[in-house]
């Protein structure tokens, strides 16, 4: 008998693997948090499957999401990224990624780590929601709006409430697996 999964991932092996192994699993490591922040930035206005298909290309193009390197990108590197067909070639999102790397480092300096800063919004433990259908899952929440506003004040770009809620879901700050999904109970326990 096959496992019951959230509806959004069904029918695509890449999507199902991501759902089964990563989505909603709490991440506390800064490098990985920056990766998801970057990927969610590029996902704005697009489907997540589009980003997943290009994830390895993003990793190569952005030096394995090394925010220290990204923060020091020169105009020549930005020009090469804008011409890289393996990623989403959106000038604003590319420039936002460099900007966000710099802001990320400033947050680390203030809070010892980005993880400490971001997880403090949920008191360092995931919020377990109890949704029965995909339609119940909101595009964002008041908490996502609060995080968005805070990050914008800290200098981040492309971090609207919808992007931030998707980031919270992806990094396990919230568990939005549906109640009948096999991952829901695994993550709650």
C-alpha cells in the first residue's frame, strides 16, 4: 500500500521525494536556511517545481549558497548569473540574493546566527498546524507578515509574507503537512 501524501506533491517523483525527505523538516543550520531563503526568493511568482528542477543549477551558480562568497560578488559575477540559463535569470532576484547575503551576515553578527534569530519567532519549536485539506492551508499568516516586516527592516528584499510563509513551511518552522499525510505524524512526534 502506498503512503498517503499531501496533494500538492502527487504525480512527480522529484516533488514527492522533496515532500518525503525535506519539506517541513526543521532546519537550524545557517547555510541551509540561506539556501531556502534564496530558493524561495526565486520562487516568488513561479511554481516550486520549477525551482526544484533547477536547484542543482542554483547551487552551482551561487557557490553552494555560500552567503559569505555571495555577499562579495562583483559586477562580473552578477553579469554571468544574469546570463546563466540554468537558473531563473531575473535581475532583481539575483541582486536581491546578493543583498540578502549581506543582510544575513549582519543578522548573524547581531544574533550569533541567523537560525537563532529566525527560530525565535516560533519560540524555537515548530508550529504544528492541523489542516485536513489543502484549501485550509493559508498563503501566509500574521506571523509570516511579522517576519516579513522585520526582515525588510533589516534590509532583506523579496521577503514578502507569502515568500516567508513558504520559507517557514520548507524549513520546518511550521508543519503544514495535512493530518492524513504520513509525514505529519512523523514530524509531530
